[in-house]
């Protein structure tokens, strides 16, 4: 069985109220319509006085507008207040989250340096052998046979000196030699004569000794002949000494002549060894004096010497026979292989450096004496030290430290011993162990016991980015 709305319980009272409200509203609307019609008729019956006559809305319209404005203002107020409250809540939540969150810090695992200890230092290239060529004879330069930059061989003539006075001295020495030889011949002849006289005196003395023994002659006469014999013996010894002196004079004259002849050979100036002429100080016609005038300077460049001052920190890693690589700025991309020939085995007390000499073959003459070179010395290490970035260091009054991150993510300031400096990285000799985690750039986070959120970065301990020590 179906029921209509009017048949349901309580529906009659509701319908009656709705009907009453509708009648009242309809009456009001009709009254307002009639009022509006009347106003329109009155206005249409009246002449238009002015085009600017104003329109006066009804009270209902005014109240409707007023209520609409109030509703809009209220809605806007409550909507804006809700957005502000929501924004404040978000900001407060973010602030609480930031306060409760741990600081994120970039960390890295400590690694070891390379097994080859690399050291690059400046060096000065010098010739293996260099000598000044001075005049050994007084005179004038007759001819000059070489100039700066010429390559010469040992014994090659470099210049000729004209020395007429030396020629005269040679002639005089020859004459003196002939004179001493003649004196020697005379002394030898006198010696022969002395021997003959001594022999005659000896025979005569022997005869008189026999006669005196038989009583034929007196003892006085025998003593006289015996004395003459002794005098001839002494005379012969004197003549023999004279011969020795004459022979010595001849030897001296010969030596003097040989010296002058040798000096004559110095009139032709020769190269003492293979090399290159690096200085020419005279020209044709120049007056030269023995031992005072510098003619040339010659350098042997087939093998060059490079001197390097190694700081005390790295002196223990240098050994004789160690390989070295040289490079010069004017020959980019080219490297020259050398060998450590010797060291001073002592540090310079002023600079605390070890003087090292490196021999470098130079067959093509590309390297020149006096060049500035970079010498790369390398040596193997059985136990390479640890390597950390220079930004990780914390330098304070109580020493050099790094920020070590423990297993519970807390920071511990650890003192370290710094070794070789590579510029952007340093070797650590003590205070750390392989595998330790450190803060790469501590900054304000470097506080003892602070807890952090570590972000790992790959270690670069095996490939040091810099070379060389403190220059």
C-alpha cells in the first residue's frame, strides 16, 4: 500500500506552515510590485527635470547589498585566517624538524699514498767539465781559429801566438847547451889526463917503495914519491867531480832547451778535451801574457751535471744510482733521463738541504749549461704513508688535528704528525690508521663529541694530485 506525503504522520502541520509562509511572501512581493508600479507611473507622469536625477533604491535592496558585503567580508576573514594558521603550522613543523635533524657532513675514508715517493725540485744544469784556456806564452795573437759555439775535439788548434822573444830564448838555450857540452868534453879530457898522472905516480911510488926496502934510496925520497902519488889520486877524484858537474850542466841546459821548446809548442793553443767554445775573449793582434790572459772557455756538454738542493725532509730517500727525470720549460713535453751520481753526504747548515748531483746524457746537445730544470726524483717505498686532504687539517695552538668520525657518528679531534706536503694533500706519519673516516672540510662542525650525519666520498689517497715540496 502506498502513501502520499499528505498521508504520512506530521505532514499536515508542515504543509500548513509552508503554505502560510508562501502566502505571506507572495503578498509581500505583490505589495512591492504594486509599489514599484505606482512609483513608475508617478515618474512617468512627471516631466524630466534634469538628466542627472539620482535613483534611490528601496530599503530591501540596500539591506540586501549590506548583508552581502558583510557575508563577503566574513568569508574572506575566516579564509585568510585559516591560511595564516596553516602556514604558521608548516613553518613550526619545519623548524622542529631542522632542530631535531643531524647536520649532514661530507666525510672520506683515509687511504695510503703511492708506493713511489715522488719529489720534484728545481735544479741548475752545468757542464760535466769546464775549463778556461789561458796563454802559456807571451806574445801577440797571430790567428784565431775558433769562435763562440764551435764544437772542438781534444788537441784541435784554437789559436796561434807570435812570440819572437821566445825564439831568441830557444837559440840562446841551444848555444848554452853546446857550451856546456864542450865544458863536459874538456872535463872528461882532464879526467883522462889525471888518470894517466895518477897511474904514473902509483908506479913510481911502488918502485921507490921497493928500493927503499932494499936500502938503495933514503926513506925521505921514498916518502916524497908516496906523497906525489896521493896528490895524483886526489886530483883524479877532483877531475871526476868536475866531469859530473859538467854532465849536470849539460842536463840543465838540455832541460832548459826542452822547456823553451815546450813553450814554443804553446804558441799553438789546443783544446784540452772535446767540447764547445762558450767564451772567446781575444782577437787577432791582442797582446797575451803567460798565465794571465783568458783566451777561451770550453765546456764538455756530452754529459751534463744537474745540481739539486734536496730539503732535509726528503734527504733520506735519495741514493746514488737513483733514476731521475729532467724537464725544461723551453722544451715542453720532452723528458731527459739521468742518474744520481753523488751526494754531498752533508746538509748545508744555512739552508738545511742536501746537495745532489745528477748526470744527464746530452748526445744531441738539446740541453745547455746554465739552464733551469725541474728534476723529478722517485724512489719506491715499502710502507707508503697515509694521505689526507689539506682542507681536512685543523691547525690550533695545541697542534695539528683532524676530525675523526667514530662508529657512533660522533666527532673526535685527533692530533696527527704531518709529513710530506703535496700542496692540496699531505702525508700523515702518525695519529691515524688505514680505514679511518675523517671530515673532509670540518668548518664549524669540528667540535669534540658532536653527532653528525656522514655522507661518504671516495678516497683519493692512491693518486696524489700535487708534486713537490715547499718550494
